[in-house]
C-alpha cells in the first residue's frame, strides 16, 4: 500500500479511536475516501474499498470497451482494471507519480479503477450530504449524493453502479 493511502487510513483509524463527541453521536457519519479524476473530486464509502495501490502491470483484454484497460493480478486474483477518466468521457492521461488504483468491492463484485490522485479520508454528517440531482436517473445513475464541505463540494459515487459489468 502506498505511503499516501496508508496515511489516509491511519488518520481515519485515529479519528475512530479517539471517539466521537456527544454532539456527533446523534448524527449519522458517513466515512468516505476522496479522489480526483480530471478536475473533479469524487468520493466513495470507505467500506467499499478493498485497497489502494500504486499502478502495477496489467494485461490488455480484447473486445472490451475502451475504458476497460485490461486485467491485473493482485495476490492471485485477476481483477479488471477500469480507467475512470475514459468511463467519464474525459481524455485519457498518462499515469504519473500520483496515479493510483482503487480496488473497489460490492459483495462478490471487485474491480480496480485508475484515479488521477488520492485526496483524503472524509467524514460527512447526513446534513452535509444532499441527494443526487433530480435530473439524474436515481436507480441507474452512478451518483448517490453530493457532499458539502466548507470550501468545496464533492460527488459521492455508487460503487454498485461502477462495478456493473457491461463487457
């Protein structure tokens, strides 16, 4: 695991170990991990993350959509690798020192997703999360909500939708 992802998880553990204040105990807290794809910040629930790794070698798989880069071997498990930039219709970009693979899981479904940059562990209360905009198909859309922070907003993605295989 990379040093940056280890730090995110250590900070998250420290926050959990220190306990919640009386005021926060009454509110539901959603724990997320934030990341950048293109110019936007996204987040997914921390419980849907199997691990975060630096890019490793992968094998191309023929006859798949262009956003499916191929598959890689992670401790004996073959996992599909999906480029979120291409899935979100953004131009492809060469991997760099900040590029990471987030291995997401939902039940038995597992896939690796290429992200541009890992940001931080995020804790939001229910009051800080708005539902997905009405213009989106809530059942089919990949957005579960919009997180509001003091200085920015972020899009919270539905892992189950990201992991649906159309290939």
